[in-house]
């Protein structure tokens, strides 16, 4: 049963980690977009540079959520007790 408890903890940790990463990435993206819109409103001539920088920044912020998803999937599917858990679950 230790393997099943480890699996439950892994799934719980993966879920909480993904929820935190998605939440903070959304907050960061909101701040970035807000700042970009304020910058364009103050200086419309720089909209091209601000937009390019914004898109690069948004991609970097989103990569944090993607890395968290990869780690969560590793926690769930690639641990040493996977065979034992599969046997317990049928």
C-alpha cells in the first residue's frame, strides 16, 4: 500500500503545482498586458517595439506553466513504483 500512497501524494502534488503555476502565470500575464497597454497609450509611436517585447514576455511566462505541466506528468507517470501501482489498480 505504500506505493498507492506515494501515487496519491504524487497526483495531489502535481495538481496543486499546476494550479499554482497557472494562477501565477495568469497574474503575470495580466500585469504584462496592463503595462504594455499603458505604455502604448503614453507613447503610441512605440507600439511595434512594445508589442514584440510583450509577445516574447508572454511566451516566457507561459513556458513556466508548460514546464510545470511536464514536471507534473513526470510525477504522475514516471516514478519507480508505476508497475506496483498498476497491479494494485487492476
